[in-house]
C-alpha cells in the first residue's frame, strides 16, 4: 500500500516533513520518490493545493516559494522525482529515465496522496515544466490538474550550431539503442556559481544533490527529453489555464560569471520559450521577468518578488 501523509517524518529543511514512496527496484538499485511539505501545510485539512516539480540536476529547497503560496492561502507540496534530490539512492543513474512516462507514477501518487478537494495547480521549473505539461496532456490523473504554472520550461535544447544539432539527432538514436551509455558532457558551472552562496549567489543548497557541473549524462536521458519536447512542438491542446514565466533575456555564459549572467537565463534560450509555449494549448499567458535567472525564484530580490507575485496571483485567479 502506498504511504499517506500520516507517514510524514522530519525533512532536512527546518519546519518541513517528507513522505517517501518506494518504487520498483531497477538495475541501478533502489528507487523512490519523495513528497515534501511544511508543518504549516501539514496543519491544514482543507484549502487549494499547489504541487511543485523541480528541474534537471535539481530538487526542492526553495522554502520561500512554499511560503509565498502558503501566505496566499494554498497548501504547498513539492515532489523530488525518482533519481533526483532526496530520492537519489546509492548506485542510481542520477536524473535518468528512458521515457517521461516513468515519472508519471510518482506524480499520480502525489496527486492522490495530497487529497485535494478541488483541482491541483502544478507549478514546475525547467525540465519539470516539460514533464508537467506532458502529464497534463495524458497523465492518468490529468483531470485533477486545474492549471499549470511553468518557470522557464525546457522546450528545446539551447543549441544553434548545425553540427551540434546533428550530434543531438544522432544522440537521440543512440539513446534508443543504448540508453544507459554515459555521454561525456558537463553542465556549465556558471549558473550554479551565480546562485550558490559558496560562490557568488544567495542560496545555500546541497551541492551533493545539485552539483555545479551536474551528474554524468546518459544517452537515454536526451532521447527522453527530445521525445517529450517533440510532443510539445506538435501541440498538446491543453484546455486548462497555463502561465509561462521566463527571463526577459538569455546570455551565453563563459567560464566565470560575468555581470550579465546575474540578470539573464544562462541555461536556456528565451526565444525558444516564446516560440513554443503557445503550443501548450489555447489558454496560455506568457510573462517575461526583467533581470530573471533561469530559475526565476532564485533571482535577485526584485525579479524574484515579481515572479512569485505573478505565480501566486495567477493561482488565486484559478481557485
């Protein structure tokens, strides 16, 4: 039997608790997913609900995001997906899945476990935004999703060179045949350096869960992502309200942080989000946040405050 909220135990974040869902073991070991929520949310028995999904090489640590929604009258829950964050177990291929559908099992569980009386508003960042949109189109409990708020969704790989595009296409084919193949590729560390307190940022998150240069890439991961992105590009025809938030600019980072990196999306191209976000459905609202970082909720105070305001006000309008 799947665990319920009554099984909650203390979380690593002060004032938060967590519930862990065991998942079927695979060749890389034990698998699980983790639902995180505050004691403040735990004390409530009713009210509108937000479910948060993190991005790639990411996990939930944004306590201020939870507080913003709770101050707005919502119960707030965050899900660390399998092989991410709190759910990453020894031996796991970090962040790996062969199909986006593999994550649907824990999203189903989270929606069911929350026990919302009305529709759940899903808030999601980057890769989580991609997963959430596809789930809202064809997940088993998609009828329970009342609105979608996506923060810098990962709708296209940020490459422009024809050579790199050709390599990505080859990688997609390789990923179908050899999904567990390790691909020699690191993340640019500049984005992490702009946000982590040990470098030039404000946030003191766990670098073991969210390392600056990421985890080893596997060929099957890129196949999963490009397949999900192709679904969005073809059009999801969502009938629910969707808010797409992104920075007002992108910047290609170098090896060390430059001033522009502290007020731009250095991970994805904003133009791709502008082009592709209308393909979510017929009720899409798009807002650009001046001086926003890739995760808008980790931006400098002015941009962060505006992004949170947009999210909460949009969510309130759907209740």
